C-alpha cells in the first residue's frame, strides 16, 4: 500500500491511497475466503465453490466491495499509526478513484483535530465571590436538625390540619370510572408537602378520623399522563389516622442530643464554621470556572460538527444504558420529557460544543506550559486514595487498571493547570 498526503484545508485532510495489482488480488482472495460459505450452486458443496465459478456466476466484482471496506478500514488505522502528528476525530469519507483487477485507488477525506489558537490566558482579571454567613443561615441549619429530630404522635381529638401526617385510602375516578394509578390503601401523606395535585391536600384538612369525603381536583395541563392532563377528577378519600409533628426545643439539651457539643452556643459556632467552609469551597469552584471561561473566551477554535455529534451520540448511549438498567426505554424517556430524539440532540449542541472547546483549550495550555504528572505525584495520589479506601498502596496498585491510573494522572494535571491560571491571573 502507498499513500500520498494532500493539503489540509479548514481542518480537513485528503489522503490518496493505492494498492497495486498483487496487493489488491490478495485482498479479494481474503474476501472470497471469508464469504464463500454464503453461496450455493448446484453441483458444488457449500463453501467449496471455486472463486472463478462464483465470479462468473455473480459477476467479476462480487468480492470487491467487501475487500474494499476491509482494506480501507485497515489502511486508515495503519496510516494513523505511521503519521503520529495527524489526529483524526472521525472515520473518513471514502471516494473510489479507480478499481479493477489491476488495483484500486481511493481518496480518504479525514476531519482532523481542530487547531487551537490561544488568546491571552495570563494577566486577566477575575472576581472571586465574597463569603459571609448570616445568623439567619445558621438558624436555618439548626432548624433542619430540629426537623430531623421531630416525632409524630397520634391525634384523636381534632380534625386534620396542615403539617399533620395522615393515613388515607383513596380511589381516583374520572366520569365515574376509576383510572389506573389513582388508588391506594393506607397511604401516608404530610399535609402541606404538595405531594399531591393542587387542591387535594387542602381538602383533606378538616377531615376527622374515619370520615369519608369526595375531593375534587383538576390535573395540571402539563401532567405527564396525557390522558389525565387538564381533566377534572374525583378522589373518594377516607381518613384513617392523624399524627401531629412535635418538635424538640432548641436549647442546650437539644445541642447535646444532636451533636458532640454540650451547649447551643457551641453548636451554632460549629455550624457557622461549616457553612463558611462550604461557601468557601463553592466560591473556589466558582472561581475555577470563571477563570476557565475567561481563558476559553479568548481562544479561537473551529470545532467540527462531527466531533460535537459524536460526543452527543456517546452521551445518549450512556443515558439509554442507564435508563434500561432502571427499566425505562429511551423512547419512554423522550415521551416523559416531551421531546423528540432530534430535539434532544439539538438542545445539547451548545453545551457539548462548549465542553469540547474548553477541553481543547486547556489541553493546548497544558502542552504549551509543558505540564505533566511525575511518578512521585502519581504515587502520592495512589497512597492518598489507598488510605481513604483503608488499603495498602501496593494492594491498590495491583488491582488498578491503566484507565484508573490515567484518571489519577488527568486529575493531577487538571489541578496543575487550574493552579497555573490562578497564579498568572488577577483575582479580585
């Protein structure tokens, strides 16, 4: 096989491939050996029909297509192995120039990895969010702890009110006919949780134990079951039990019960410090994103459409596999979100293009700044990971796959490029 590399234009490279007569004949023979068992002719055992007989019967080009597909595929990857500087982002388009018993020539049109024209990535000004914690935020966190410690006690001497936990039987019907999924026995419902259709819980308020009542509601226009959407329905409800939420007092005893602290003041101080740490971490992540976005905005990259489409395809394949594991088909998912496959793909294009551009720009900075992960740094990360998993580093390394090691390397390099951006830009 020989090839001739043409001129690259707008990220697309043309390469002319050629097989001489002997090479092409060898490929046709391979195609014959692979496919001869598919044919039947009177007077011959299946799989034993001579090639010349098959070509005379079905045409001299009988095995050309299979031979061409095989050789084009193999030649493309052999070409990439030899020409390490050429990075393809998709399988090439193939155009046959000449094909006969004397040989074959074809042109492969290859979409290459786009070139990145870095803009300024140092000396930029980026603002970091200030962090503060109000007493109101601390009180809200303490309130969450209080909610977790709440208990419910049975109530028998009054009707149900908002905030109560009630047990109900109900049967939903439309025009006197019960509909699927609209009935339940001994169902636990917190009044005011908005778990049910608007108006349902409000009508249960005021009911007493063992009381029955028809609750009239209208399903929302955007309801996922289209046969019920925007339709009136009646639920025959029977109230079985009422339980009232009782909250503990927020005092020193409460603090001692829910934490390692003996006073409420200590609990509030610790809560404030934790909220502040969470906010500082979030602010740091936000700063990282702002820095990357600022640098990416300065760069120029023409991303091939096939690159975007291929990434969307992979994402949808992952989504489909995840849905299947949960017992839902991709088609059901599309119906649930109210989109077609084409609409879903279109909705993901902008974010996918942004992700690709970001990855390419950061990769170019890594290359330009010669950023890498040393063996010592990788070993340190492995040891850190092993400690978290309560294993010895040597034990973890034995079970670690090459792809898992690559993830560690990529994380180290990613951290380094972010730190470089923080060092070389102005953080306000």
